[in-house]
C-alpha cells in the first residue's frame, strides 16, 4: 500500500427510534444488503430483565439487574421468551439502571468492532457516537401501536385491545425519553426517517439512498 492510501474504518450503522417504528426490520434488511452482522440491542435489555425475573428478583433492583447484565452471555439472546408485555416492562425497568447500561456498553462495542448494524435507543448518541451512518426512525404513536397489535395477533394467543397496547407503548416511550442515562433522542448528526406512511420496502430504499449519500458512493 502506498503511503497516500487510506483504509476506511469498518462501516457501522446506528439505527435508533421508539418501539415499533420499523427500526428492527430496517436494521435486519440493511445488514443483509450491506453484508454486515446485526445486533438488536433491545434483546440485551430484554434478556437481562428475564434473568432477573427468573431469579425471583425485581427488575427495578439495581444490584440484581446490574449483576445479571454483567453475567449476560450471547446464548441468552436466543431465549424464546424475550417478547411480550412482561418482557417489555422488565426491559424498560432494567434499562433505566446506569450499572446495566454500563455493563451492556462493552458488549455492544465489541460486537461492532469490525463493522455492524446496531438498532436500539442510544446507539448513535452513546454506544457508537462515531458511527458512519446514523438513522433515527420514527412513526406516529397510532401507527406504531397498530403495528404492534397486528404483530401480537399474528403470534396468536390472547391479545390485549388496541387502546391497551397504545397506552403501554406510550408509557414505555415516556420512560425511554425521560430516563437520566442515555435517554431516547436523535443524535445531532442523525437523519430522521418517518415510516408512518412507508412500506418496509420503501423504508429500505430510503435508508439505502441515505447511506449512499453519507458514504459518497
Ligand atoms: O427495542 P426494544 O423494544 O426491544 O427494547 C426494549 C427496551 O429496552 C426498550 O423499551 C428500552 O427501554 C430498552 N432499550 C434501551 N436501549 C437500547 C435498546 C433498548 O434502553 N439501545
């Protein structure tokens, strides 16, 4: 290599946004298109919440939740009970504990070392502040609640009424936006993508165009 040649840093893509904004599907599809690994960071908080519940402890208990976060192993993310209202509530509780966030930070940064797509709430602001591409994916509360309700119906079993799903989602948004450590907010250099009126294909096409523009290719 000549002394004038430079090596681009690994490509990291940070995708943040509230629940059911479409960020997870978008992150997964982008990771396939870009040939990069994908980490759904919400699973980390969900797995920590589950471990605490398994141990018969309270997800709001700072010492118990921090110990669970420090002991988290990649296999814990494969659990099949990480979705649903109980895991939703437990994850939001452990997510407000600074010790939990500190323990999960190293895990996330290690994952992204050689390039990756990460989706969550604080990827562009805290986990990967130097990510080469940052997207903040949003949609209206009504659209997000309707999406989550359809997902629950598709999964089968008892499904709460739409207004209950909407109220729970609004409460979780509120907790995510107002917590003292790493609140949900767009990074200053994030590009907003509102998916309220977009199909998954349209959201992907927009995100690909943004990435091409950001990378100058
Ligand atoms: O994205 P998902 O809904 O699976 O996230 C579950 C919970 O984990 C969120 O409500 C939020 O409280 C927390 N979370 C977080 N930071 C992230 C990802 C998720 O605080 N990067």
